[in-house]
C-alpha cells in the first residue's frame, strides 16, 4: 500500500511531521520512521527487504512544500 503522506498528514504526530519536514530530501524512510507512521495512521506501507519505505514523487513534493513553509501543490 502506498504511504500517501498528504492524505494522512493530520493523523501524524507533530514530532513525525517535524522529522519529515526536517528531512525533505529523504527518498526512503528508515524502518523506524515507517513503523512510527504505521502506528500513527494504521497504514502498512509497501516496504523493501529492510523494512524501508520509498516515498512517492507526490509525497516528496508535498513534504518539500511543507518544509518550505508554502502550501502543498495539489496534483
């Protein structure tokens, strides 16, 4: 299942949102962050053999927009 950060942004804790916006260039989430997001949203994202989750181009764009302080561009 895709992560879809935009649709679940309000379900993420402030600490998780802060980590994401502090690391806007992170293309692959470490397994610790993937597990935290799973716990906060209930979503079990597709992961690789190391339990890392690749972010979609849409998620990356959304996170970068949030990190820059501007509104996220709709797709």
